[in-house]
């Protein structure tokens, strides 16, 4: 089978596209014919060796996948041949990645693909969707009527936070870096969408939520807690899920006297059952037309290295040329 893989960690130039043996499904696994793969910052870090995880050699890149079940392994009962499925958490914690024509995946980490979404969209919703859901509901315990702020409402996680808050009956404010992206945020349902390059964001947020914000969903790699913590409401919650090298100043005097909480998490630490609960809501909202993927750029499998370079330029180096998710089309 054709696959995009590395034989040792390092820069994206290490990615090769060539033939590898077709896998067979093990106990509790299904073999899927891969249609689309979405890539994320964590994929870059694992491939580069920045995040030390056990990886097979050769290591196929990619953690988010959508495709069709081609074979059901022993003990697997959740799906049948021909079912469309999507999932995440591949290429992590010793698992093989998915940027290949076929992938053998534990059925507990796969979910049925709704009829209303194509494979590129399903892959694009995977890691970012589960991340947004875990942050909002499992960690921050979002309730109807609460206010949420998330930066980057046109991006991977941000666009899904915006939509999920609205689906759950909350109010959401966000920012983006161009008029077109601000409009996309409004189209996704944002109650307040600001241009961080031209608007006075703190002043606008205080005007929008004069009593403070219930949940601040931080997506930035270098968060400014001296700005954000004072903007929380009493018993407000801040979610952090990025910024491995960041060492922000925490204004304690504005934090603990108001019973605020700082909640950090990594999606791949969640159990299969916890992720499945997120996937159930994602599928329901997709079917109801309340949730859609924002696919920014699609690359063919042969250009997998270019796909990772493009994502790295935008997420690590701030190129500003990506709106939504980077997807690799496999077939």
C-alpha cells in the first residue's frame, strides 16, 4: 500500500511516500480503506521528535482519519464491512499513523460517519472536535446561557468551540485576523466576532460581558494570563490545551479570591469512553446541521511533506495563510 512515513524523527523533509505492507486487523480492530487524513500540531511534534512518544519504525504520519471498513478483525462487533467511519488518536502513544491507503484501528476509537458530511470533513472534525468537546463539557462544564471566549474562531479548535457553544445554548465571542475570517466566525454562529488586528479586544469583551466571562477557552501557544484572568467572572474557568514551552505570568491576586479555575488537558489522555461521548454529540450535531467542518487546504498523499510544512508554517511560525484544517486526500 502507498503510505507517507518517516524512518527517523526530524524535519518534514524526512517524510517519504512509498510502499509499505498492508496491515491486518488484530483483535478488536477493523481494517479501513482510508479516504482522508487531517493533520494537527501534535502530528508535527511527534514527527519532529519534540514530543517523545514511542513510535513504530517506519512511522506513518497522521492521527485523524475517515474511511470505509474493509475487513473486521476477531472480536470486533461495532462495525460491518462497508460502514463509513471516522476517528482520531492514531499515530500517538505507540499506535501507527493513518496517512496510508489502509489502516488497522481499534474499533473503540472509531465512530460512524454521518450521511451529511464527506470524508474530508469527518477527518477534519476528529481531534479538534473531540478536543473542543472535552474542554467545554468534561473540563469546563459549560451550561446553557453561559458566556465563552475563544481566540481563533476560524481555526481548527476555535471554529468547533464556537459551534458547540451555540449548539449547547451558550453565548460565544471570538477573534480572527481578517475581515473574511471575522465574517466566517459570524457565519458559524459567534455572538461577537472581533478582528484582533484592528479592534480593542479587551474593551469590546468587557462591553459584551460586563460581569465577566464564564469560560475562557485558550487556544494560543503563548497565552497572556495577565490579560485573560481578570476578565473571568467569579467562579470562571480557563481552559488551556496548547503552549508546551510557554511560561506565562499568573496573576494570583485576580485568580484565587474569585474562586477561578485553571484547567489543562490533552485530548489523547481521555479514555475511549470519554472520547466516544464527545463523538456521539459531534455526530448528532452534524446530523442536525448544527456543526460543520472548516477545511482550509487539501493535499494529495504524494504531497504529505508539503502538507506538514504548510501546517507548521501556520501553527508554529504564524504565516496566517490557513483558515480551518489541513487535510490529506488519500483516495
